[in-house]
């Protein structure tokens, strides 16, 4: 079993509608839905839940609806022993909801209702939660709130990982640069890292001089690449039957951090991360098939 370490995840908890369509329709046209189910999700909550399942001691800062503590999702978090004391409860508002559409080419389009998460903009930085952790993971969420949290975490000399994800477009160039300057590990898929480089007008080496000591780029079925002071590390993805790619990136981040925070090398952390995400994509939903540390360790050793 993995040794427990502390990780605070900041950003969205959400109800996910996972929708399958043969193809995305053009404007003013429709497409049939072949499958639709509701699952627990939200990038920050995915990291906290998967991390907890792997043995990390996790806490979570999310803005949720007034009835959230009466939901199965909250009970699920409690069963995983996630510290939810710093949740931002917004009476009279709904918990954020994501509509994730995936076509037969495994491409995705997402729509996101912020609901209670609009409260992030006016919320205070969770200083006590940040002081009581070893690392902070900034997931999708309000750019200004994430920046303020990154400032507090940097002042506490904590490891800060940052994954703007599909909210990248919400960051203006200055705010994006500000958060990245406070970041230790920058996560993104190949599209997102490319957009960051273009926005900041830098190459990978230039990006690393701004702040991140480590850049982790995920490339779907092509695996992942890790850039640091050392040479680029390339990690193959584990071949498995992909039922639903939703949550693969979040679970990769949770797996990577769970090992890196326990002193593992970048290569070992990335192999473990790839293994964790291979479990997630085998079922619909980000948290439906969360593996234990032992499950992941065994599969990793068999594949690599």
C-alpha cells in the first residue's frame, strides 16, 4: 500500500452527463444520442477521489450547491475519507454540471454549467487548508481564484501543480503567466500545451524558465511526455479497450502525483499514472472504475 501524503485539490466538483453520439452535428442540425448516463465528476474532485483511492490523503476545495451534502456524491467522498471541510456551499444554487459528448472517433465536446462555481470569484483563499497540506493541485476553475491560491501556496513553499484543462480559454495571457510562474508541475494534453506555448510566445524551454520545473504532456493513445532538466521522457500508453475516455487526464494527474509526492522518479510516476488512467477508460464515468494502489502497481509491472 502506498504511504499517505497530503494533496489539496482546488477546482470543480460536478455532476457529469456522459453522452455518446455517432457524430457531432453541424449548426442547426441534430444528432441522435446513443447512450446517456450521469456520473460523479469535476476535475478537482476526480483528482481528489482517485488520489484517495490510491492511498493519498486528499482534501478538496470546490463550490457546490446547497443540497450537496445530501447527495450520493458527498457520501462517496466521505467513504473515501476526503477532507471536505473547505467546500464552498452555495445555498439556492446547483452543483456544477458537465455535459460531455463523445463521438465514434473518440473526439469530445463539453458544455459546462458553472452554477455554484460562480462563487469562486468572490471566495476567500482557503489559507488554512493550504497551510495544512504538502501539495496543491489547481484544476479547472475560476482563473483569479486559482491564481490567488497559487500565490498562497507558493508563499508556503508548497509544490503546486496546475492543469487548466478545457478552461484554458478563460485565462487572459497575464493571468495564465501569473499562475504558471507559481507552478512546479504543469499538466496538459498536447492541444493545451500547444495553446499555452502559442499564447505566451515561448517554446518548451522558455516555458520552463517561467516557473514549471516539470511539464507533463499527455497524448492520448500515444502516451505521455515529461520535460524537466533531464532529457525528455516518453511513456507508452497501456493498451486496453477504451469504453469512455472521460476522466483519463484527471486520473493520470492523480496517479502521477501519488507517486511523485512519495519520492518516485518522473519515469516511475508517469508509468504509474498511465496505468491508473488505463483503468478509468475501461468504464463509463471518471470515478466508476478507480483502481487501488495494488491493482495499479500489479498492472504497471506486467505492462512495463
